C-alpha cells in the first residue's frame, strides 16, 4: 500500500474521527495558531456521548466551549498555560491549572499524564507522505509520538515548516481535510511607555546576541528598537510578526550564533498570516520540541543569550510573580525560568525581567513591598539578574536585600517611591536614619 492509498483510507469526517474519544480518556490539543478548530468543534459535539474526558493543552486560540458550565461532567480542562478562553473556568473551579515549566511538560506524557488521543493541525503531505506541524511544534510533536491515537486536521493553509516538525501519514490514525485561515494572534499595541521600557531593554542587548522574547506589548516594542544592532539570532519558544522586518533587513541573521548558526530556532509562532507566509518552506527557521528549545542546558549553549520575560509584579527582594493575580491563576510559568536560568549560564548572557512600573492606569505600583497575598513566585529572587521598567534598569544578582530594595525603588514610578521607602524601612531592608534617603 502506498502512502497515497493510506491517506485515502484514513481520510474521514471530523465527527467520525472524534468517535475515537470515549469516556475517561485524556486528550491533548495542539495550541496557539495551530489550534485544530475543526477537531475541537467535533469534540465538543460529542459531549452527550462521553463522561470524564480530560482535555489538556497550553494556550489555545479560538473558543474553548468544553469549559462551559453545560459541559461539566463530560469534559474537564487541565491547563498547562492559561489563555483568555479558559481563565474564567479555572477561576470558577470548572477547570484545573497545573503550574509547570514548559521544558518539563513532555516528560509528563510518559508517566504522570499519559495521553490517549492527540488532536492536531498539519500541512498537506509532501511527495513522501510527510506532513508537518506548521506553526506549532511545541509539545505536540512528542505527544503525537507517544499517544495511541493521533487525529490530524490537514489544512491546505497550514505552512510547511523545517526542523523536527514532520510526521508520516502512517503515524496518524485519522485525517480530516480542511481549507481555512489559521487562527491569528495579532500584535499587541504598544504605547510610548512600552517603548521606554523597550529602549532600556535594548540597551542591554549586544551585537551578536541570541534572543528569546515572550508575548505582549513590551516584547513587540523591544523588537522595534533593534534596527541598529548587528548579527542577532533567535532561540525562543515563540516568534511574533516583528521578527520578519529584522530578518529581511539582515539585523537577525544568526551569523554569530554558537548553536544552530544561521537558523532562527523556535517551538512555535504566534502571529498573523504574514508570519505564516514567511515561515512557509523557509529554511532560515528550524522548529523543534519545547523540551529541547527550553532546556536551560541547551539555552546556555548560545553565547550572549538574552532572555526577555515579563512580570505582573516584583517585590522589593526581587521575587517575580508572572502567572497569577493574587491567588487567581492568570497564565502560567511558560518558559520564563527555563530561559532566565539558561541565559544566566550563557557566556555573556543577559537574563531580563521587563515590566511597566505601574498597573491599573498608573494607580498601582508593580514594584511592591511584598507580592499580593496568594501570588505565586515563578522566578525566585536568586534567579533574577536584571529588572527593567520605563524608569531604568536594576541589577540584582548578588545584591543584599538592602541593595535590592534601593535598586528596585529607583526604577519604580516616582509617585510610589516614598511609600516603598517607608515599607522597606518597616521590613528592615532599609535604615534611612543611617543611610539617608535616596528617592
């Protein structure tokens, strides 16, 4: 039997393919722009026929109807990184959140969290019967190799990508053809305040650096501040649209990389059709599993590794909350600590936490005496090196609590510095009677 024969034999409707999901199973769904919406909709349509199906994924796009109250009992979601479509369900107790580093997720598939079914979206097959995971390799490449049942939406509009992203038709149990635009994540608008943060971050990026950037306005703004840099590289979980102009201008060329020279290495992309078209059959990109991309020991092999990650709040000792608003889960660990630790061990590496100094239209300081009650610590005070706001750069590594408090208050919004000084004195981090004010 040729692969073409096998393809035709396995081609079916979404409804028929999803009959493979039965009560008590655990289902993995590919995330981000690779979210297989056709299969997700067919899964939800099976609600009346199944009980206790656990649905596991990172941040998906589009709807997550399986988390709605009417589907309790049929489905329960386990989030490994939360997006807007599942946060309310987790907060209401209808869904679960598992705090975990991205680099360790695939390790769960073997023992802690074995999968029964994988739902994914792929590019059409090539002449040898191989499809690719296109925009989103993430943990799905490993999930597809380990799960007993693999169901793929074969979308003619999914780009074909290079790297460890190919799967042969023989490994897939059911194929559902589609031709639809991929779900997009449009760039988050950034303000002049974000640009001020970004310019401070850019000042820490040397020529020849390899970059990891996260999601959000600051990451977008940073990439727009790098036109004067030379020979930058990419080793990151995700790439946004903003890398395109830098690659086309030659600013990002990977020429100085010490690992995968000349390649932009990523686990997935989050962007628009422009980015999907750019990565299609583009050998400048190399997509790999998150367990490799985010491994701190791999990250550290990139000299001049610059890790740029965000935070919701930083306390005066340098503890970073990045995944919760008080006790309420908001996002996830993501790759923050994976890359912070990797960059810290890189030759010439620069681990950065970047955030606006205030929240809620300037009424709340993100630099706080203590984290809000219930807040989780994603990055410990021992791991933090640089903290950057629009008001400057604080270097904390190896500093005492007194020195940390001084440095962080100096980059807080000026309106909050006096009360932060008072709090630091109550906490015995500072003694202004001896040292004098530095506001």
